[in-house]
C-alpha cells in the first residue's frame, strides 16, 4: 500500500465531534468527489465515487450520522487505467439530495435561480476547526502525497481554477503554510514541495502517525546528506593538502639537487626534512612534530620561505 493510501486510511478513521466539522468535511469531499445528475422533475441525484473502501465506509457513516440517510453503496470495476474497484455512494432525491447540496454550499441561488458553485462556500469554513475538516475532506477525495523516501510532494487535483484558488487561499490561512497552483491538462493542481509545509498539512488534517513517519524519514535523509557533505568536505580538504604537499616536495627536491638542504637556515631545514618524511601530514601536524612545537601559521610562514627559496634557484 502506498504512503498516500495509508494516509487516507488513517484520516478515514477520524470522526469529527462537532456538527459543524462533520458538515465541513462532508462538503469538502462532495465538492471534489461528487457529481450531480438530474433525474426528472427538477430533482437531483448525487453520485460520489472513490477508489478507497475505507473512505467509502467513512462517508457512508458520516452521511448517516449528520443527515440521517442511508446512502446506497455499490462496488464497480475501476477504469482500464486503474486496478482494483471503484466505490460508489448514491444519494437519491428521496434522501433529501437537494437539501444536502444546499447545506454543503454546492447548490446556491443567484437572482432567484439555482446554480452549482465551483468554489468553496465561505459559510462552511468560518472557523479554524472547520477549515481543517474541509481540507481533510478534499484530501480524502482528490489528494495525494508522495512517500518522503521518494520525494517531497503533496497535491490536490481540482476541477476548476476557481476551486483551486479558493483551496490555496484556505491553506494559506494556516500559519507558515503556502501552496502553489499549476495547470495539468484540464485540471488545476494545488501543490506543495516544501517538506515542512507537507508535514504541517498532514498534522492539520489529523494524520499524526504519518507525520511521525514523515519526520523520521526526513531526519534520516538529512543525516545522510550531512554525512555526504562532511565526507565531500573532508575529501576536498585532503585533496588540497595533498596538492600543497606535492608542490612543497617538488620545491624541496629542487633545493636538494642544486645546493642541498644545508643551504637552508636551520629552522627551514628542520621543516623541509619533516615534510620529506611526512608527505601526507597537514601543516598543523608538521607543527606538532617540530621542536619546539609551532602553530599552523608559523609553519605556513616557514613553508612559504622554502618555496620562495626554491623559486629563486
């Protein structure tokens, strides 16, 4: 099972205690997973589809608790592009489908005429707890999140640009959260790629065990990246040390060939001999070998004098 499916299974076990939050979550889910059919006489039928049996059971129960209806649950075959089954909830006119559409802010009235809105009804998401529930409903309907081991990406696929903008605005009402919008064919995708934003969003929706798993993977990846950076830094420092040592050895050999190391002052001769016998040592290590010991800056100064001496030969 994918990380996204596991997240939805956890969220589907949440039962909002407040009536306003129940309505907000139902509204969010119906907004992205429901379709409306006219069945004659100006009456509506609501058909809700999902690929998750846990999500289907969850909203069948939520509809029963809030609206006191028994939505019919059917199981159909998934499309050719998907494996598994599709779970279909049907709400007929005798189950007060029109009242449900109105209460969830989907069916509105303008100038005396009914119309289907394509955004988020403000009256549903007035409070912070309701915004959390609405966001959870939309995620259960159309959201997905990558496993942090593969990459940091969370998205909501929206059917209209207006809904995408409203959803981004809702997400941005939470502190330190920010989402972006991109168009993918005829759909609009609200997405995040910042790992901290994704972790916070999972926490806001209530997927606390997945947050812990997400953070655990993040920490492991950061430790690995830090170790790689330190290794690369150490390798670079070693390479620089070896390059410098090579130049110093060449200079010392040049001095030996022309007049011998005795041509150097005693302090420089001591350092030249130490370098010959310790070609991989750093300047700090060479300084510790000298008598008396010398700091790195002092060793560096004497080594420059040796290089200058060799350059004049």
